C-alpha cells in the first residue's frame, strides 16, 4: 500500500470518527427555527415586558410551543422549551390557577428526559429541579427539596459551567440558607461563558444572579 493510499484511508477514518462523535439531532431545520423563535420571544417577555403583560404573552407563546411539539414530538428540545414556557407562565399567573400549568410543565420536562436527558446541555434537569423547589408540597402540588437538589446536581454534571444550572442551584441554596455554597455557585453563574444565540437571556439571567449574590453577601456579613 503506497503512501497516497494510506493518507486517503487515514482521512476517511478520521472523518468516520468525527461523524460518529456528533450528537444525533431530533430537530428538523424548521424545528430548529421554531426553537430559536420560542427562546427569543421567551427572553423578550421575561425580561422586557411589563409584569402586567406577561401572563397573556406567555399564554400565546405556550400555544406556539405546543404546536411545535405536536409537529415534532420526538424533539426533546421542544418539550424542554414548552415546559419552560408553561412554568414561567405559571409564575406570571400565580395562585392556585397556576397549578395545572406547573403539572403540564413537569410532564413536558419528564418527556424530554425520556427522549434525551442531555438535550440542550441537560436543561430538562435544571428546569424540572427548579419546579420541584418552587412549587408547594403535597397535597397542594409536588414540591420536594431533596428531589430538586438531586435534579439540579444532575444538570451540573452535564453542564458544570452553564449560567442557568449554576443560577438556579444558587437560588435553591440561598432558600435553604446555605449561604457560603450559594455564593460560590452564583459567582460561577456570573462567570459562565456567553451563549452566542442567547444574548438577551444571558443579560437578564446575569442581572438576576447579581441580585441574588448581593442578598447572599448580606447574609454572610
């Protein structure tokens, strides 16, 4: 076998290895466009709209996310984002009327985990863990701090440097009065790398993380 043939085979082998290392994408091109649209609109509603307008806007976005899931039911990414939209809609709505929305959100996130637990850097674990520490306990809802921490830690094993998993774990630790741990995690959230397509969401989340960090510092003295 001459050197030219050897080099050709080597290039083919390297290409095959590269292809097998790529993650499988459940989203079509159209689905990816819908995902980006949902993410962008969510950031606008959550961080730019007046509070009084958010409930209606999230309701409209939930319908869009529901249509996207119906079109591509095997796309874990779309289930994650329908869950996120439903849960933030519930937060804007408030009261007992929000309980059905958080239950729907939990179902969407659980379905995402069945399809692909690593989708969007483990975001289903982050969002589901957040639901478990924010909603009331049984018999009103399904709140469970131990389950919440387990899920949030799973998210961090997948995406240890991400802004969202560190922010929400920091929020959880603050609520549990574990202030020193919260400070470390929130500082890590603020140091998280930028996400090129999520500039608005990153700016809003960093502002939230800075606010929580100030609270933590005040508790630590």
